[in-house]
């Protein structure tokens, strides 16, 4: 039997240690060699699904492989997040993360994944505002007048949302907190019935995604008092931001791409560059503008910092609201 010298053993051990790294590099260089799945936790036809399918087509054109959008609904997008967190870190399974997931990190006590631990940020995709809308019967035409009315009439108005713990709910609770007013929250099972009751006068206020109410605002069936983001919307340029009258108020709905943790940086960079290129496409920009969405497209490090700041913000709002899973 041949006896290896100590130096030979050490050389073999060192060679074995670098093999995994070489293997990961080879996979990254060959990427992509098959279709990529983009999983989201919302049904087909919704705003998140529209964004996912829009960018998926353009990313596919750039990287040369199909990107298949998969709608895995259930548990407020948690099932989709769990599926991606458990996927192989090879760049072939991505997650369309949204504001909902940042809220869920605090709202749910038993999540089976962690946004910071189990994912690698790729890029932000879009931002879109909520809009503070009131029924025309409410005697206020701007945010300042609305706050004054609420202070004079505490608990008189009800604000609707698409559900307990949603961004609509927490947008209203943040308004209550910063303005020092009291509105009563009424939770609905989705945005459509909430807007319907607002139009009918059963509730008086809603903080709704712009795309869900813009037609009613333009038809003067609702009064839009303020935009929740820091900038005015090009779709309703005459409507000021809430921030202009209420310092510290800012809420944006957003989405972006995550990969499973430990996905090779070279693959993350490839998807990031393809995403940014897609968002710069005139077609994509035009279609996003129709929804009132603003394209983002940033670096993985910038998106990571953004997610961390959003986790802090929504934790605070969940705690302020006292919202619990029902």
C-alpha cells in the first residue's frame, strides 16, 4: 500500500476544498441553460401578476431563456415565499416579493422563512402609491381640512381596507397616529367590496392603490385628497402628497425580485442587469405608467437596505395598529 506524504495529503485536501467553489463558478458561467420560474403569491390578473408577466417577458428576451410566472396563492403570499426559500440556490427559482411580505414578517408569528436570512436580494421592480379617498359627502377637499374635520369629529368616520393588516389598513393607522386623529377601521375581504361600500357611503374613507380608484376619482365619484408616496403621481398631478400637509407620512406599495439565499453573486448580477434593462424598455415604462407605477431598478445592495428599512417601518405600524391575524 502506498503511503502518502503529509504534504501530498494537504495538497489533496486543498484541492477538494476548492472543488465546490469551482462547481458554483461553472454553474454561474453556464447560467441560464433552462427556463426560470418567477413565483408570486397572488392570483392571475391582479396588479402584482401584471407586473410579473410584463417584466418576465423582457427578462427572458435578454437572458435567452423563458421566464415562467407561477401564481402560488394562499396564506397572504406566505406559501409562495416558503416555496422559493426552500428552492435550490441556482437562479432558476425567483420570488416576486411585495409590501405584503414586509408586513407579514411582523404580522405572522409562525412564518417558515425569514426575508433577511433566507433570500438574496436581486432588484426592486416598481413602487406605486395608495391614495387617500373620501366619499363626496365628507366636507373636506384637502388633507389639512380633513385633519381639522377629524379632530372636531373623533370616531365619526370609518375607513375601509382590503383586510386586517394590509397596507391599506396600516396606511390609515399611520395617518391616525401622525395626525392625532381617530377613524374606525372596517376590514373587508378584498379591495373591490371596500371601494363599493365607499361609493355607497357605508364607509367614508379609504387608502386604496391608485389603480383601483383612479376611474372613480376622474368621474368625481370619489374625492382624492392625498397621495401616500413622497412624490405626486403623474396620473393625478393635481392631487398633493399627504406629506405636504402631514410631516413624516409616506407609504408606498412596492415589489421586487428575490432569489434563494446563497445564490451565486454572478447569477444575481446577471438577473439584476436583465431586470434593469427590462425596466428601461419604453414598452415596460409605458405600461407601468398606465397603472401609476414607478419603475425602480437598483443594485442588490440597495434593494437589501430598502427591504430592511421596510421591515422596520411595517413592524412599527403593525404595533401601532394592534392588528392581529384573524
